[in-house]
C-alpha cells in the first residue's frame, strides 16, 4: 500500500456505479487514490478538450473532484492542478458499455487514458459490455479487474501507449478467461442519424448507435468478447500507417536523372 498514487477518471460522471466500483478496486493497491471526473455523463466526448469555455471544478472532498468538462479536461486538471504530485497510474472507467474496435475513437473513457499516456502516465481504460435492456454484469468486472490490474501494475510500459480492457457480457462463472488481443474493426455504419420533426415542423436528429454484425477476426477484441473472454488490448498513440507512408514516399520521390 502506498507505492502507487492512482488517478481515476471516467466519462459516465462522478456518481456513476462503475467509477465507484473502480475506486473500491483501486484501494486494494493503494490508499492514495484520487477521483477527478465529469459532473455529468460525457459519453462520446472522445478526446475533446474545453478550449472556448471556462472549466469549473467542484471539490466534493479532499480527493474527489467534479469537473464541468470532458474526461480529457479531468485528466489534465488532475495531473497539472489538483493532485500534489503526478499519479503513478491512471485508471479510466469502469464504463457502462463496450469500448471495442472503433469505439475507442469516440470514447471519453479511452480519451482520458490517452491523455494520461500523452502526459507520461501509464493508463488503463476499463469498460463492461452489456446488451441494451439487459443486466450489466458488474460482478464480472469486479472479479476480473484484479487479475488484469495485477499484471498491468507490474508491467514495463511502452511510452505513448495505453491499455484498453473490456469485460464480457456474462456472469463471472461463464467468463472464459483473459486474452491479449488486437483492435478489431466492425463493418462501417455503427452510428446513423435518426431524423425527427419537432412541434414547429423543423427537422432534428438523434445519432443512433446500431452496431453491425461481421468482421470478427481471430485475435481481436471483438472475438474475445464474442467468446465471453476479457479483452486486453494495448493501443499506441502514434497512428502512422507505415506501409502507406512508404508507398507515398515512392509517389512523391523526385524523378531521377
């Protein structure tokens, strides 16, 4: 106890069940735990940052702070302003809902972990998959978070990387284990505009989440969750496509002679 200084962030809001569960889990590793989270849900905020409005912080108690801002704002403020010293690890979540495949590009949960990685702090994003209108298996997240974090806390971390963890939509007894995976990719079109008309006959839109089946390739996070396994996916923030870069170099090379 005391070897780690843990920062906890999320995008579901400071009063969400998942962040309270994650704090209880984190206290198994340290008594130096700080919670800095949005004052309301910010799901889908991605890696956005509040550059054109003031960011307000409300002190709940000595180590709990509610931020009127994005998950990225929370990570920034915690590391630069609120905590007396930088955290040794950042934990983001536990998100109520999947953050698999391309979800990472939209996810505020993943974004807080990205910001930690950019600031040199080892970071883990944690989410639990569930079926709409079905139960959320928090007990599965609680049962397997410890074995996952035991390994990650002791791991040698790669700079500019974070780890994305998803717990499956099943009971702890039905979970088939823990897999280290690659990031999958669903068929395109998971988000669709749903057109409505208001009382003044003016159209407006909800953005509807509608995952499409397919592209469950071997070794991916999508396959692991399909098989009721915990998916542990290391993600790097350097997004250069090196194969494409080499082909472009040939295209842009000056003519010889």
